[in-house]
């Protein structure tokens, strides 16, 4: 059995504050300023197996507990 290293999402997110990012295997494969731009860039590159999230800016408030 191989050891699996945890993905440090917060560390990755700090690299591109305020951007929408696509992550795969602990690596940012694409980043863009809007979700539409990100999805278009992923489509052009035929990438579909990623996790998509928005990276907050440093002083942005967090929203927790929706629903």
C-alpha cells in the first residue's frame, strides 16, 4: 500500500488570492479571475477531473454554516 500525502489546500489557495482555481492531485492546473473564464480554459484543455474552488483574499470574511 502506498502512503498518501495530505493536500494542503490553504497553502495552494494563498498562491492565487481572489482567483478561481482548478486542483488535481494537490496541484493547481488552472486559475482565472472568474468561474466562467476558468471553466472555458478547462474546456479548451479538455480537463474535467478537477476540484474547483475560489481562493479568498487575505482579509475576506468567511461564510460558514449555510443551510
